[in-house]
């Protein structure tokens, strides 16, 4: 994992996705134009920030990845998957989806997050890409296996060839669930690392493995957003922005 600075906009990149024809980045909260409590690279239009500042931040993200079209969702912590089959004429944000897949070049897929995971997927044979928003409800609802299955159905992707990157997110150090017996299914209880704390990084890794992705093709950021001031965190501060994880075919 590497850290790059584009002017003042920072992003993390992963060697696994450093390939011709592919662009990606997991952006920190730094280098944008939003004010507190959204300072400064807030990517979300739905947290109370000035919409003009959010659009300016999104323009910085597009500039950093050298693209002029951005596809995102007003995420719902569900399991609906948006298949982008044609390039839109401008940026697009759809309601009610938590994953996006496409084989269209020239557009960026963006996940917005503040403790939830973003998982970026790449099928080099397609080529095709996917991006999933994975909160604890998404983990319970199998959003990751469903996204892999959607890529297999739409693009003929072979799971063994898929590359997956799991973004910074709430770590086992901070993922406390006081009511886990009601919220989490019994198989998840095995991921309890100490009383009431759970390793959702391991849950996502194991769900990707169970979907057929090879262990060597899974890259984990292993950075906790609540612990790191470089990222927005809902657990740390409820009124806050959302950072962006982005992937695109160029």
C-alpha cells in the first residue's frame, strides 16, 4: 500500500491494482474544501455539508484519477447491486444500492464511507470492476458474495482471477457490538476477538475466500478509521463526512 499526494489531495493505492488500464484510490479526509465538521475532502451529499463544496471535492477526486465521470450511490446498508451498462453523460448518484459493477471504460465507481468497508474488485480478464459498500449489515446480508456472483453473471468473471482490496475501516480494536446476539448471526460470533468486539476485516476476507477469490489476490489495508485521524469515522464523531474509495477502467 502506498500513499500519494495529488496537490493537497491524498490517496492510498495498492500494488495489486496498479495495472495498465485501471485507476483507483482510497482518499483520506485531507485536501478538500469542506469546513468542520466535514473537513475537508468530504465526498457525501447526504451528511449536511454544503453541496457546492461536496461537488468541488468530487471534482478533485476525478482530477486526481484523471476522469470526468463519477458513479456513486446513496447507500442503504442493503444488498442491491447497480450494473452500469452504459456511460452516463455526467456524474450519476443512484438511491438504494450498496455495490456497483461495470465493464464500461471512462467512468469511476465511488463508495462513500466513515467506518464501513469499501471493497474494490477487478477482473483483469474482462476487464470489469466492482465496488461494494460493506457495513455490518452488508456483511450479514452477504453483499460481498452477491457482488462477486453479479460479476460472474454479468461479465463471465472467474472468481479465482478476481483481485480484491479491502479499504481502511473500523478495526477489531474498535468494532464494539453490545447487542451482537441480536444483530449478528451465530457464525459471526466466532470472530469475537474480546468481549463484544469483532473482526470484520476477517469476516470480509473469509467471505471473499468462500466466494472463490484466492488468498493471494486479497489485499487488506488493515487501518482502523476510528483510530486514524486521516479518515472520517462515525464511531469517533457522529456528525462527520465520508471519505471515498474509487476504482475505474480507463
